[in-house]
C-alpha cells in the first residue's frame, strides 16, 4: 500500500507537474470487473487513484498493483461499504468519486436483505454522505439496467428509457433481489443528491461483457460463459442487452467530465434475442456445447442509450466484444480452446 504523503513527495521530487495539477479520484470496489477497467483507464490518464477494496492483501486484488502507473498513483484503502469511517478516509481529498461497488450475486442468496439490499442501499448512502463531507465535485454512481426494466405489463415493443423505473413491489413479488437493490440504491441516491445539492450522475449498464482484468469470474461474465458451455439445456429466447466493459468505462468517464451530464444514463449497446446471440457465437466458435432448446414466451426489454449517445458516447460492435471475451476466457483457462 502506498502512503498518500509519499505520493505527494514523489510528485514534488519529479518536479514534472506543479503541485495540485494531478487530479485525485476515488473508485469504490476497485478490484471488481468494471472497476478494474475504470482504475486502469484513470491511471493511464494520469489520475491519482484512491481505490477501496474489502481486503487489500487478497490475491484477487493483486492485478491492480500491476497496472500502468499503479506503483506511483494508486492507493488502496480497506473499506467495506457499511464501514462509514473507512469510506470517509478513502474519499477525503478527492475531487470526484466513482461508486461502483455493490453485491452482484451469481445465484440466489439465503438472506437477500443482509447480503444484497443493505450493502447496496446503505452502502451508497454512506458513500454519498462521505462525498458531501469531503465536498466532492461530482459523484458517478453505477446503477443497472435492473433498475429500469422490471415493469409489469409494459408493451413488448415499446422502448424503455431513463424515465422508466423498475417496480419495487414487482421486484419483491418476483424475488428479484438484485433488481430491487439497484432500484432502491439509485432512487435513494438521486433523492439524496436533490435534497443536499450534491452533483450525482447515474449510469445504468445492461449485461456487461468483455475481457477480464481480475483473476475471479464476475456474474455477467459467467452468464456468457454459461451460454458458451450450455450449462442449461433449455433457455428462454428473450431479448438481452449487452455492453462492453470498455464502453461502460468510456460512459463513466464521459458523464464525469461533461459538465452538462445530469440524471440517469442507460448504457446498452446491442439488444439481441438469445437464439441470435448463440447463432452469432456459433458462426465464430462452432465447437462449443451451446444450449439447444430455446423456449419462446417472454420478449424481454427494448432499451435506448440515445441520451448517452447525445453526450458523445460511442460503442464497439457486438462481434468484437464477443471475440475479446471468448479469447480472454480461453487464455484464462475458463473455456477450452476447441
Ligand atoms: N456486470 C454487469 O453486467 C453489470 C450490469 C449493470 C450494473 N452493474 C453494476 O456494476 C457494478 C460492478 O459490478 P461488476 O460487474 O464489476 O461486479 P463485481 O466484479 O462482482 O464487482 C462488485 C464489487 O463490489 C464489491 N462489493 C460488494 N459488496 C461490497 C461491500 N459490502 N463492501 C465493499 N465492497 C463490496 C465487491 O468487492 P469484493 O471483491 O470484496 O466482493 C466487488 O469489488 C455493480 O454496482 C453492479 O451492480 C454490473
């Protein structure tokens, strides 16, 4: 771990930048899938980074220390989202905060209130309170498409946009605890921002794919790996919206830097039916054991990222994201090479 006063001394020693020229930001949950890419890009751009992780000595965070400029400009802080004082220490002195950390369970959890909802909601409010105390200029909160789409009786072919909010009661009835956690966390974040005059912008990515920097497999990457390995014989042929992790990071930086950015931003590049996605993968990688039965019935959502595009956001082609994902899974030994 690098001491922050040491970082300051090094800056002076180098004499390259005038003191205060480097920008200091905090990324919560720095070791996760999306956050690792964000940390990488921010370090490359010359930011000084405060990254929060639950355990700085855990091997699963070791990749962060090997990123370009990390030895000089990355300081890791041990902080659980529910530990307000630890969060405050990590955010002190930062001009901006990217709040990325939130539980993303891959399977059903025994106690959703404790394991998912409280860390997401109380954790987000802890981060925002610490930001207010530290007079942070802008906070970017990573929400989710899960906070947009869970609306019963929505017409199948009607586009959803940033005015749509998942129905909390519907999330409860359907036991969609992750969706509920993200809906509550985002809506309470925006309410807090309004009430206290804090500049908060939220980004709602859909299913995030792309190469992994971290050594562990996160839930959305597992979703794609499961499709490639046919974990389930039979799957629903509904629409899914995907976005590349590198494009999510571009979106987060864009809403951070553009003064005119405000409110919520849907971040989804491509919407495809699952059967079409499998066909696309099969045309590039014919030998995997894909799911064979596609059950019709549920359509899935149509969403628009127009608001983000108006801000200047561009995204990769789906084929590129799929190839880069598969090649990364193969290199990491998560997928066989044939
Ligand atoms: N991937 C997607 O498809 C997707 C789509 C939409 C939105 N998102 C959002 O993007 C964010 C990052 O997700 P990801 O896909 O990168 O998943 P991830 O790799 O699982 O990252 C989640 C991060 O949150 C941290 N975290 C969880 N509970 C915490 C707690 N109580 N205290 C401190 N840290 C905690 C985890 O730390 P540990 O390593 O210590 O567990 C991990 O670093 C989340 O807010 C998620 O809701 C993801």
